[in-house]
C-alpha cells in the first residue's frame, strides 16, 4: 500500500516513514521544509536502506497536491503537516488557522477526488484544554483550547468527522498525541527544529550541549507535586508505530462512515522537573536551568488513559521516558559532532 506522509521530513513524520517501511507499506513524503531539513531524508535512507519519493510541496497548494494524487495513486494519507508551536500560535493566530485548516481541506478534497479511503490525522491532547478530571479518556469533554494551535486541532477533528459522515467511502482516525520526545535509537533521525526550539526536550539537549546558555522552566506555582506542569511524555518511535496500527485498523474496517479518535500516550504523568532530573541522571549531564513565569497557552497538567488504544488498536507504549531522553541526547551529540 502506498501511503502519503505529509510533513514526512519532520520529527514525527520521519520516524513514521521508517515504521511504515518496516511494516511493509510504501511511504511517499511531501514537506515544504518550513520546520524540517532535507538532511532527514538521508537519515531515513541509512536506516531503511531505501530512498523514498520526496516532493517539496506545501499542502495549501491545491493544484500541486492534486497533481501529486493524480501521479502517485495513494492508498492512504497520514497528515502531519501543520504549524505546531503553542506560544507562536498565541502571537500569530491567523497564520495557524489559515495553514492548519486549509491544508487539511485541500487533502480531504484530493482524497475524495482520487478515491483514497484511509486517512490518519495528527491531532493533539490540547483539544481537551485543561481537563477537570485526570487521566483523560477519549470521552473526556473537549474544553475550549488554551491556544489557537489547540483550537485548530479541535476544528480539524470536526471537519474530518463531518466529511466522513458525508462521504462513506472515506474512513478516518484522529490520533490525539500527548508529548512526543526522543529520537531513533540509531541517532540517524531525531527532532531537528529550525531556529529556537518550541518543544522542551530539544531545548534541554541544546542547553546541555552548550548551544544555549540556559533553559527556562515556565512556571513553578502550578498545583502539582513540584509546582511545574505535568505531561505524558511518549517516545517518538512508539508514537510512529501507532500510525501503522491506525492504518491496519482502517484497512480492517467494514463499517461505512467510520471515524474514531484515540489517545496516544503512556498513561503516566511526569512534571517538567522530573523530566529534567531524569535527563541528568541517565546522561550524566548537569543542566543549567532557571524558573520563569508561566507561559500563556500552557495547560497545567494532562496525561492519558490509554485503555482504548491498547485494546482496539492493539498498541501500547514500549519505551520509557529514560529511553527517550537517552536517545534524544545521543541524537544531540551526533548533531554537535557534525558541526
């Protein structure tokens, strides 16, 4: 089966390309390289022994996307491509609504026209806002998002649900990610943000490597054991494998109008300081960090109940937070050595 992976040169996308290959799928990558790097393709090739088709295309470009669907004849789509920085979305909401929602609709129209019947969407636990009860299940009410980024994911889920209802040939799954971290164990691919990282772990590794003076922990007065935010940190390779399981589930579905959502997390919540302490312990590195004020858009605490994804998709997280932080540091060491 030929699978289009939008944003396939990005952090989660690149690891998913590897896992798709390992499972016997044929990935095709499109990416506009806004927050990714062509060097990632070489890392994927070294891991898999294969160079996959790559197209430098923006998913908002309906004409180019349609031409690609016509040329490649896909069996399914995994849609990662989106802006994803919570803080930036607060500052530039229109950019986020325009990019994240138009690109989705362009892809759904192309899938409809060319009879592509499997669609996996990269959603987020941010759709739950600040939940009133933890852990969150898929039935936890979606509260108003704390950021425009989170709201684009909630709106996107609604768009997909309504579209699937109107077009029974399409089957779709939204995967609500918690907090992906880590890198491939080969250190050939990992998180490679352009400019200042918006995610915590690459900022940690860059600080530990001396590329940044210090790390700021945003807020220490939350209602948590040590005052810092709680998150469900999941190894990116485990998350990538969940996309393969999602395709398998879509392939086996006989129901028309099939649409479902799944939390993809470990089911464990850890504070930011616990993450930092674990990083220092497993890697033998001291981190220069300070406590700063809260950051607008951040949720206080959230972690998943993962029973549904375990039972229905037959997926569960296999790697630990320590594994992820060790892999992330080895990836950073490789990047530093290459400079």
